[in-house]
């Protein structure tokens, strides 16, 4: 390890991956909170999205920050994976980290694959909803204010079984990614004593279940309520 360049070392990259991962988890909590307003009907969700848009330059700064954090996360993840491959003999990098032995589970072994799927999903998702697939957004009026009808776009997208079940499958993989990522980020930051490791792993499992589960019910809810409505 190069002591003079801590951020360029594998541990430094793991720290970047961990810190950026924690910020991305915070974004997901806020995003899920906004999305869950859809259960209260279209007006609340559309007004929420409209208020966010009303932040103007502040929102662009937040979006640019989110993109930068996302890129840090992805690049450091690929670098750590490449270094692990290169240095198979480095026992520290492969089997242990600051807080104790690594957890080897299906979720941990598949981090790179679930990560790549999310990497493909996110631009497609933003194109689909933020840019409405290149089409003008439908418009609605809430209490006399004209605004984008994002709710209608989401409902229409999830009326399609391929989209609804495809989303649900990706949300399951998101859960796997978060399950290991939660524990691993704290481990990389040395933020837990080895004896707390099982507890943190359980907390991570519950966190992943709630977050990914919250996202997962949305496409299924829209699909089944619309199928029910059509029947
Ligand atoms: C069922 C699940 C989801 C639904 C229904 C959903 C819905 C939406 C909608 C409607 C927008 C557009 C918001 C706007 O234009 O104001 C959006 C944006 C976005 N979503 Fe999701 N989302 C879901 C899951 C996710 C997940 C799992 C991620 C990340 C892994 C994610 C990341 C993003 C990002 C980065 C944006 C752009 C935010 C911005 O630029 O302001 N979404 N989502």
C-alpha cells in the first residue's frame, strides 16, 4: 500500500466507495419517501414533484452533486474489483477489512453484477420518467396550478407487465446490493467493533428489505390495481 497516497490505495478507494454509497442510500430514502406519496393519490405526488422542480438552480446543484457521487461510487467500485483481481495474493484485500472478517454471501459475491444491472437501470429509468422517453410530459392541474402529471406517466408505464415485473426484479437486486452495501460501507470505514458486526448485518438486512421492498411494491401496486380496474 502506498502510504503517501491514502486515497489511491485500495483502502482509500473502499472509503470513497463507502462514503459515496452512504450518500446514495440517503438519496434513496428521500426518493422512496417522495414515491410513497403516490399511495395518497396523484395530487400529492404531482405537487411534491412540482415543488421539487420549483427549487430551480438548487435542484440542478443537487442533481449535479448526485451524479458526481454516483460516478465516484461506480469508478471506485470498478477500481477495487480490478485491484482485487490483480492482487489475488493480498489476503487483506480479499478476505478481511478493518472491522473484522468479510461476510461472504450471495449478496456480497454478486455486488459487481447487481451493481452493473443498477448502472444500466438508472439511465434508462431517468430517461423513462424524468424525460418521459423523449415525449412531452402529460399535464394536469392541482388546485388551479398547472403541472406535470408524473403520476400518469408512472401509472401508464406500470400498466405494462414487462415494465412492472422488470422493475420489481431490479428492485429485488437493489435489495441484495443494499443488504451487503450497508454492512460493507460501515466495515470499510472501520465504524463498527467486530462484535457489533452481526447486529449491523441484521440492521442492514432490515434496511434493505424496507427500502427495496418499498420501491418494489409500487410497480406491482400500479400493475395489479390497473388490471383490476380494467377487468
Ligand atoms: C418503483 C421504483 C421507482 C419509481 C416509481 C421511481 C420514480 C421516479 C420518477 C417519477 C422520477 C422523475 C422525478 C422528476 O422528474 O421530478 C424519478 C427520478 C429518478 N430516480 Fe426514480 N423511481 C424508482 C426507483 C428508483 C431507484 C431504485 C433509483 C436508484 C437506484 C432511482 C433513481 C432515480 C434518479 C437518480 C432520478 C433522477 C432524479 C433527479 O434528477 O432529480 N429511482 N424516479
